[in-house]
C-alpha cells in the first residue's frame, strides 16, 4: 500500500480530525465500503459482532477505549487467524482509491486495517 509501518498508520488514525470523525458518524446508514472497513477494524480491535451503532459509539469514546486509542495499542499477536481472515474478506471488497472518494476518515482507517491484517 503506502509503504508505511503499522505504527505510522496507527499514528495517522490517532491524528484524524474530529470533523472527519463527525462526518462518518453522521450517516444513519453508511456506504457499504465504509461499513465494511469499520466492521473489519472493530473485529481486529476485539469487537465480536460490530454493528453500525457500536462502531459509531467506539469512534469517539472518551474513556481511552475508543477506536483511535485501540488502534495505537493494537497487538497483532492477540488477534486470531480466523478474525484476521474475516477482516481481510471485508477489506478485500474495496480499494484505497475508492475509499478516498468516500471518506477521508475511512480511507485512513482502511490503510491501517489492511496493514493490521497482515501484521
């Protein structure tokens, strides 16, 4: 993808602008590529059965356990191969180029998730 390390990509997620998060959260029903990307991400971060409501909640949690915090703390050794495969299947339906057209936030998260699956 970008040639960046997982840590660099996690830092990019952690530094996402609040306005980009708000834009993504504003969808009552998000575009499928956004839902697939964020579902895959939440699976990698330990959410067993992510729904759009739990994804939106986790985007801006203020307790240190929100999406941006968990991405920075991600340990690939703690994620099962089955979970990584499920996430990879969701991510493989889309390209970074398409996600950039959909949402800045989702494109940044997509890049991290693709790297996280392969870590």
